[in-house]
C-alpha cells in the first residue's frame, strides 16, 4: 500500500534539494544572483501607454496591458540560443501562448530555439535553480518562496492570465439542508483538490473560505487525481472541491451545489520564473524570450480569442484536447504583468496553511522582477 508523504515534509525536501542544487548560483553576499549594470531601455514601436499598467491597480475591470498586433517587433540575438522551459503540463489553456509562440515561430524570430519540457514542479525547481533548465512556466509557490528565502536567485518575471469574470473555476461546495450560496458554514469540511496547500491557489481558496466561517486551518484536504475531484464531490467522498475549467460546468446550475469564489479577476497568480541563467548570465536572451511571449499575446490572445473558430480549432489540436471542451469556457485574460503585493498575499496564505518555514516573508523586490518585461515593451521602471 502506498503512503503519501505529508505536504509539509514534501515542501521541506523540495526546498532542501533546491538549496543544495543552487548553491553555486549564490553570490558572495548570499543574496542570490550578481549585481548587474543598469540596462538601456528604449521606446518600442507599437507599445504605447497601454502596454504598461500601474502594478498597484487591482481593479477587477482593469484592462490588461497590450501593444499593437505584431509588437514588440523581433530583435534577433547575434547568436542562436537554446532555451529549455519546464512546464507541468501542455494541455492546460494557460500554457497555450508558449505553444503558439513555438508553433508560429515567434521564438525563432528572436534567435531562440525553445523546448517546452513537461516536468512536475518539485522536479523542475532544483533544475531551474542550478541552471539545468532556463525557465519554468509555473508560479511563486511555497517551495519557490522558501527557496528564495534560502538565498538563491529565482524570480517571477512575467504573469500568465486571470480568469474571465464569468468563469466559475474555483471553490464549489455541496450544500447541506438549509444552506445557500450566501450562507455556507465551511469550518470542518473536507475538500477534494489536485492542489496542495503550498500552491498559489491557497490564496484565493483561503479568501473564499474565510467568507464562510472557514480558512485553510479549519478544513481538511483530500488530494485527488484530476479525474477524481468531481466524482468525489458528487458521490459524497468530499463535500467541497476546487473545480477547474471546464469541470465546473458539470455542476453549474445544479441547486445542490454552490460556487463560493475563484481566482481574483485581474490578478495573475503564475507565469514565468527565471533562474540565474536568464536573470544574470544571459539577460539578453531573457528579454528576447519575453519579447516573443508578449508579441504572441498581442497577436493571438489580445481579446476574446475563442470568437475565432479557426483559431480554436488550431488551439485544440496544439493542446491535444477536445475542441468542444475548449469552446465551453470563456477566453482567459492573458496578462504578462505582475500585480503589486501578490507575493505578499500568497505568503500570508502559505503561513495560514502552515507550509511556510517560519522565516520572515520574502520581500517582493527579492521575488519579482518587472524590469525585463518593461524593457521588452520599452517602459522604464
């Protein structure tokens, strides 16, 4: 019989391996990374005032930053560069901009040969810290923040998406007698989820729970496979669950269930992590990667990209998922920017969940770098 390693132990092991693997990336001061001369930032054609938004703007109706279609234009590197990007999956919609950038040759236009490599986050993080992979399409999860706190150089350099306001991806509960969506007592419930307490989803989950008498410290978790979460909710194995797109469609409209909340609209919780290779050893390649990513968003994902039937067909083939399934949920708001304070809110959730290491929170300036995407669109910080 297989036994599950407790989550707190898993996080400790991941952090320990990260520190061991990344020791060579520390500088003499122990802060991780090396001091670099300021980089020259020039205006970029097609990227005007709308290509940058105030990071402090947390409004749900904030328009995501955008340049013109096809902007920023490629600026090929003098020498071709191979870049390996680790990602936990290639079938999730939030990974689509990277896949499209590869398929449409947007990375190649920059002189980059990009490989997307499927690796679970715990396996990829030590490789990123050591420089064996160049970037990771993930999120500033608890293990990442614990590793940064340990002194090595990994930073969140670009966002990925926020949900459409009509999406109901998030926390769903099976109602008890006398309960309604506006009145649910979550304390003591058992939640089924693919995501542990150390994931960025802990932040919106904690927020939703606290509105209903719960909190990450007041519920129990049952970790399930992606195909089992909905089944467990429906058959009573768990009485609440975090349902992703498009699974929530199966219970939407059924009065036995209620949606309590999801990821904040307008606030990406993940995206691109760079390690020392692209942060300090070859920042030109890092900026080129971000330029290609941002151009792909502006060209193919600028608005309601699912209103284009041909593009949806192309995406479904690229992601290897059912086209009808892809059409069943609204377009995501692809967003390369990072909001102010997100890492602070995430770390508070990790603390509430008991999966941080008890050290002071990592300051945002040590965990987030907006300078590279700022340079890609010609914005000086």
